[in-house]
C-alpha cells in the first residue's frame, strides 16, 4: 500500500453531517455519490492530502445502518491506497487475512475496492482501493 487514501465515517444523515463537516474542515464537500452495490450515499471532503468519506445508508438493512445500530455513528473504515489491488489481495490472503469479497468491486470516487474482515485486523475494517485508470 502507498498511503491512507481516506477515512470512512458512518453518519445517520448527510443533510446534517455535510454542513457540520464543512464547518469543521472549513472547506466544501467536493462530491456526493450513490454507491448502489453498497446501498450508501457518500460525501467526500479533502483537506491537503487527507480525504474523509461520509457514508449514509440508503437501506434500513444496509451495512452502514447495521453498523450505526450496533456502534453508533463514528469511524467505519480506513482505506489504504494500493497500486495493484489484485496483487495486494493475493498477498494479504497469503498472509492469512480474510477478504470480504473475492473480486475487486466498484466503489465510490472512481475506485476498485476490497474489504478485509475486521476479525483479522484488530476489529478495524480495512478497505483496499485502487484508482481506476
Ligand atoms: Zn471508503
């Protein structure tokens, strides 16, 4: 991996959280995007090299809705940028990490993504992401 690409935060309501984070970061949200496969609406902020992704569930049974039900709003995942997601997925699998998807899938913000099972990563959900050329 090359760097932390973004931090994903689970929120109940983007209409509340976007203005909140705009005030906090003193910058405007630069993009919102629906990711149908994950049943989420996302909103992105960038400050220097640092990106934050807010995630609101579009489905009462979606992963973000269930996360908030269990743990409340807060940090949902850490995304690591990788140059070649297939190679990195194989490497991590060989190291004993459990992948939540066998093939990379299309994520928000023009990325191919794969999640690692938090059971094998000290409870932290890790997302690998590779920019789609
Ligand atoms: Zn993410």
